[in-house]
C-alpha cells in the first residue's frame, strides 16, 4: 500500500511508515523475510564491526611499530616528550579540539622540544597514524554502543 512516492506502509508491531530504502536493505540481507528493523540494525552493526575490527588492528600495529621505530632513534628524555606529545594529540582528537588554539600551542611546544630528534615529516606521520587509529576506535565504540542500546 503506497501513501506517497517516498514511503510505504509496513504492517509491523508498532505500525507506521518505513522508507523504501530501509525495506530494500532488509530485502538484500533477508530476502525471504518481512521488514524487521531491530534485526536489520543488528546485522548492519555486525557487518560494520567485522569491517572495522581488522582495520583497527592493522592501524594499531602500524602505530605501535612507528612509535617503537621513532623511540629507538631518540634519547630517553626525548622518549618522555614523545609520550607527552602523543597523549596531548590523543586528547585533542578524542575531545574534538583539533582547531583549539591552546591544544595546538601545546603540540607545537612538544614539537619544538623534539625538533633536534625527529623531523617534521616523522612527527606528521606519527600524528596522522595516531589520528587514524583513534578515529577507528571511536567508530567501533559507536557501533558497540548502539548494539548495547537494543
């Protein structure tokens, strides 16, 4: 039964309107089944976590190798500064403060302290890899958080 071109009425427990796109997704995943949003959502979350888990593992491994390689190049004092640098950068990413002047100034101070030990390119690579890893972690946490709300 069609009410308008974009919506189809679906007889389900709660009743109501469901967009054709959701019905199409359901038909792709469960071709012989009526629309069931909780089941569709659970399947999509499972697929997304299957996609993200190996990406996160690879990203963490690359980050760990990079940190180890860079720490092997520097003195113990510089290693401590690197740790603080990584902590500050992670906090910036996790708190969505990449454009915050104070946070940027902190990173710049750490970079200045590390300039005799690491190149700007090495620091940029480190930041990029750490950000990739943290973003993947955040995405996976959102998927799991949505799973627990079901």
